[in-house]
C-alpha cells in the first residue's frame, strides 16, 4: 500500500512539472532563454517549484527577476490550478556546474571539463573528472589526469549516476 502511495505522489509531482512546463515555455522562448531544468519537490513540510533558466553567455539577476515575475503571474492564472498545496517558486540560474541532461547539454559538454559520479566503482573509483572527448548512447570517453599523465577512459552510460559540468582547478 505504501508503494502505491509513493507512486501516486511521484506521478502527481511529474504531472505538475508537465503542466507548468507547457504553460511557461512560451515565456521562456519569448525572452530568448533556455529552460534548463525544473523540479517540484517536497522538502520537510514545504513544496518547492524550482525552475532553472539560462541564456547564451550566462544569465544575470535582472533577467532572472523579470522572468520570475512573468512566470509567477502565469502560474497564478492557471485554471484549474495544478498545485495540490501551496508552494514556493524559485527561479534561478543552473550555475556553472549545472547537470548534463538534455541532448543540447551533451553537445555543450563535448570537449569541456566534467564531473562524473558512478553507481558502481570502476578502477577503484566512483568519481571521475576530466574532459569529455566523445559520447554516444552506450558510453562516454573521458580524458582524465593521473598526476602528470593523461589517460582516456570509457565509462558505460548505464553506470553513470550523475554527470555535470565542473570547474578545473
């Protein structure tokens, strides 16, 4: 019974994201922005709708504020209201170390420095950082540094738990 409740709850959260995405996409497009990611989550007793937006060259706080205002107005107009309970709206930049999720993200990540977290250890490690040399549906090729040498490794995509852009130090 608990599994059914959890499945229904996750389904409801996904439906909210789908409705919101469809409603706000025209605003995002009109402003020349990219909808990077969106999540509707419960943390403790509060629900959050987090919308991550960006633009070529990076987004500034004024654009985030303007987009947030328009998005908030649009969400207030939705009928029927897709939100089962009150929520907090957060509109922000995904940051420099944003996750790699979409085909467009993967294209941007090519030849960039990235962070890869794995489900299972590979070569005694669960985390790798390096330059993404290539990718396909099956695996990625990553150039990593080991002390003063570089090495190319291949990581199966099914073993990747998280992948994001990273800053090289």
